[in-house]
C-alpha cells in the first residue's frame, strides 16, 4: 500500500508534508473556503428553502411587515 507523506490539515484542508516537523498555522481565508466547501450542499439548497418559507403564512407575514417598514421609513 502506498502511503503519502502529504496529508490534509483537518481544520483547513491544506496539504501538509508530514515528514517535516514544522508547526502549521491555518490561514483565515483558507479556513473560510474549507468550511464553505463542506457546506456546499446546504448553500445550494438555501434559495429553494427560502422561497418555500416565503409561501408559508409566517413568510407572507414577514414580507408584508418588511414592506410596511420600508414604506414608513421613507
């Protein structure tokens, strides 16, 4: 079995050389990208869930209330 000396960081996914005993610090933007990658299915479903919510009585009320606040703020 082939064992790679490169393994991904569990927190950010960056490929690290495990033969080098150097500390690794995850870059903030890399952490965000890795988290977004893990949430890609939920993000893809967000629009459909939102539209579905807006068809419920609570969603219609929220739309009405938001429009009312906008009209009053002018």
